[in-house]
C-alpha cells in the first residue's frame, strides 16, 4: 500500500473512492459532508435517501461504511462513514479506527485502487487533531488494502498533525 498526504479540498482529489465523514442520517451536513454533497450533486443525496428508505432506516452507525455514486466528483464512489463524537469520558478510538478500516474494506470490495480520506471526526465532532491523525495513520497502515491511500488534511494544523503522525 502507498500512503500519501495531499493537503487541500477533498472534493478536488482524483481517486477511485472519496470517503465522506458523514453523519448517521447520510443526508448531508457541515464540513466535508456538506462539501461532498454540494460538489457531488443531487445523485449522491438520492442514493443516500434510497439507503435510508431501504437498508438503513435508522441511519448509518458510527464506525460503519456504505458506498454511493460520486456524482460530479472526480471519483467513482463516495464511501460514507460515520466517526464518533469525541468524548473525554469514554474512549471511542476503536470506533474511529473502525471508520477507516471499514471504509478500506468496502473500497477493496468495490475494486477501488485509490481512496481519499479526510481526517474523520476531527472537525465538528471535536476529535483532537494529533490523536485523529495518529489513529488514521495507524489504522491505514494496518489495513489489508493493496492500493493508494490519500490522506487529505484541510488546513495547516491538520497537515502538520498528519505529517507528524506519519513520521512515527
């Protein structure tokens, strides 16, 4: 597996699959989720609504992943995963690691050779950047994925956290 860090806007990254740091409703939201729905267009939302009406009536649980079309994004698929909300009272790092692992497992099943990830849970869900980066890098390194993983930090602080985590 090849791991690269490519700072910037995940909606502009060319990859077979782009991972969406979604909320459990799958119906769009803020940050990465909102950007992917906005740039990808209405076909992503239509497939998400279909998933909610059929196989996921309660929404997507944290740590799991599901795929839809990528719509107008430069990718074939969007892999939606829900990371946990950060908590100082409860260790949810296994759920965060699962979001990465399940996304890569699904990418393999789809036949994707490249997958672009944001830092899951590091935005609105409040996960500290250094820890989110460490979990991302550690989980991706342990995954059984034969292609390229592109970690896409947004902003200088996230970029530095990923660079530091990848050097360890």
